[in-house]
C-alpha cells in the first residue's frame, strides 16, 4: 500500500487503517489493473475508489444507478473537503458547461454520473478530453441478466473499454454469485481482472423471522420497541406500501412511503425526510434503497417474503452500515409463497421464469430453515461455515419439537369436513368454535370438529396449519381462492399410522429475540452522552440542510463516547474525524462533551 493512500485515509476521512480488502483493491487500481470487488454493504466500497481518485492526478468517474442518490454522496464528500459533483439530466446546459469547465481546470476529483447520461454520444465525446484516472461502476451486478436487478443501461457499459482503453475500471457490488461475477467481467470487458471476493457475513446484523398473525399490529409493536431509530419496511406492492404507511401514521409513528407510482418530486421528498431523520420509517417497495448511503439504519423489515436470497441479502444489508448492532426481521406467511409462485409462472419468458422459480425456492428454504439462518445464507453464496452464529432467531430461541400428531389430526379433519373450500382463517374459526354468520350458514357449527381446538389461540392454530403446508400434508390452491386442500401424505396422519413432530408455536418470537443481549458488538459507552451528541448533530445538520449522518455517523459518535476527547488533538483520534470535519464541527462537539462531563465534577 502506497504511503500516500494511507495518509489520505487518515487526513481526509479520519480513519487509522483500511478495512479488510480495501488496501488490496486500491493497490490494483493504483497499478492500473481492472478490478472486480464483491464487498458486503457497509464494508467501505466507496473508499476503494475515493482514495485512488484523490491520490492520482485527474478525477474518478463513478457510475451510479440512481440520480436521486448522487447529490447525497456529493454532499458527504464535500463535508470531508473533497471536491465532488454529479452530472445528470437534471442539470441545464449552462450548469453542465460550468461543470465541464471545472473539470478542465482540475477543480473536481470525483464525478458521479448515471449510465444513461454517460452513454450519450455527446457526453462520451466531452469526457474523452479529460484526465479520467479511474472508472468505478457501482452496483455492477445490474449488468448481468442472471442477477437479481438487471438494468439494460448497465449492459451497454462494456463499450467503455473502447473509449478509455488505458483507464482502469473498478466494478463494485455487494451481491454476485459465480455466474454473475463472470458476467460482470466479460460484459464490461475487464482485462487481467483482479478479483476480491469478501466474506458475505454481516455479524452485526441479527436475522429474525416471525410468523404473520396480525401483521400490521406485529409491525407496529416491533417499530415502537425501536423508537427514535431509523428503519426500512419493504412491501411487495405499491398498494401495500400505502396501506402500511397509513396504518403506522395513524398510530403516531413517523413514517413515509416510497414507490415507483409516486411522482419524482414525491419520491425525492420522502427520501429527503427519511435521510434527514424528519421521519423514522421508510415504507417502500424494492424500488427504494439501491445506493442508499445512510449508515445508521438500525432495522430492515420485510413485510412480505422476497423473491430471492440475493435481493433479501442486499435489502437487509442496508441495516447497520456503520457496523453497529442492527436487525433484519422477516414477517413470513405460508400463503405468500403460492402467490409469489403464481406471479412468477405468469412470465412469458420460460427461461427467466425457471430462473426466478429456482431463486425463490432457495429463499423459501431459508425461510423454512430450522438451522442457523446465517449458515443457510452464507452457504448459498458459497461461503461454507460449520458453526452456528449465535445471533439469529434459531440460535437464540431454538424451535422446540413436540408430538404434533393429535393437533395435526384435528386440523386436517377440520379441513376435510368443511369441504376443503376454506382458507386459514376460517379453519381456525371452526377449530376454535366460532358461531359467526358464515359458520352457521354452512352449518359447520354442527360438525364434530367444531370447537375441538378452543383451548388454543388463533395464532397457535395458524402456526400449526402453516407447518402442515410446509410438511406437504396440505397445499394452498392458488387457483381456488387460496383454499386449503389435503394431499395424499395426509392419509396416514389422519389414520394415526405414523408419528409427526412439529415445532411448538412461538407467538411473540421477534419481541423475545430483540430483547436478548447481542453478543457480537458489546458497545460499552455512555448512552446519555450519545443521545446529547445525537441531538447536537441533528441541530447542526438542520442548520446546514444536510442529513445528520453527513456531519458524523453513529459509529463516530459512539467512538466519541468511548474516548471522551478533551482537546482537538484527542478529537482527531476519533474514527471518522478528519481535518476538515475537525475544523467545522470539532469545537462544538468538544464543548458538548465538556458540558456533559462537568455535571459529574
């Protein structure tokens, strides 16, 4: 590693050393070698191109998929004293000419650009006249049609090598299996490519799965336990996004909504409010989140099951980018599986439908897993581990097995005797002895199975029924209003000819897990001081009209609380405090720390 690279890291960004893999990736670029870097979200991908851009003459061209996020990245770099800008379709001709003029006078070190803007002949011809020291392609998995987020504009980026044959290209992504990695290298025409594939493990993220019983109430309760923390809730449809956001708002939770059906201005406003901590929760479809730079997201909730492990991994990875303890909660409903499979089957492209079905089957296996979630997740990406993580719901609250034959017989008999023409909720009503209008109209209150399960809660029976689906004893007929039907495998169970072990239902699992000690990162720091520094940060951010984390992220505030600096020199030893930020904000935070300390004198 060149000394100037490490010195730049310290003086500009305030970090004493590179994270794992960063030094090797930076060296490859400084040696003019193309590079593919697969690094998990939060591992510092941006440093990999920012340092070479600053060390070398000229500027780095960074290709980013979303215009709305570029300005946020530019603002963050500007706070570190780095001259950065973005070139996109929102700039008028005068602004673009001014930007090109700045490039010609070496006044910009990092230029962000969207692929569709870059590939315009006029843009390419202008950029050919400048000294581009590096081309970084962020979210590079978008180039592959076999990846989970293929984008046609990205597929055209392979032409860049013919325009800039001597400029090293760095492809960056958080998720790429072997096939996608090879696609990235081949389609981008990377030459003698250096590959760095980091561990996919994010040990600071706790993976939790919770069965859906009353999903909106479960979500509300979970978020209320994470009050004042920033989070994302992913939903499978625009309609559901709006329903969830409205429900949370009615319960005095500061939440905003984001999906592709909103206008650009609406999406921009929602994103700004969330980034600047004016609201706590972003409820969105997966259209939101790529390239999000917010490091202090403490939880990500999937309100519906994702379509692939790659998508799930990337979306959950938006939690805890600062390395602090965070959670990923999946609310899971067995009936969601058949609905998603039916949607996949409607794809007219048979090959694509088969690929999506295979990817979804892997996601279902993760959801159904009775072993450590992290082991299943990492093994999917080819990273074999043979030790349980100790920081997922399975490890922290293992499912207890019991003799479930009698419960299964009650549930299966109820499905059969009601004509196999009902869904989950109605079967539960009959089992528990409901006497509502529908039950009376069908005379199911006269059946022998009516009320045989009244000693158990609705949530208990929902869990049992879903396990019977998982075991292949019951199927959900998506073509018949999602009614439950018995399979041939149910016969020996009904006759009592075989044993059946089921998992004892865990009704409030997420709440139990969330309250348990997090073993990976035991941050021993003064929480009251942290809250005071967080409030000061918000005041400064509002004054400068910036997101709070651009001033200092949570990890930097935690380090301040641990080191309790009492001078400028001591403040420079706090991770994330470089010279520029020390000059701008150092005295304000030193004063707040001193004021807090004086309370104990």
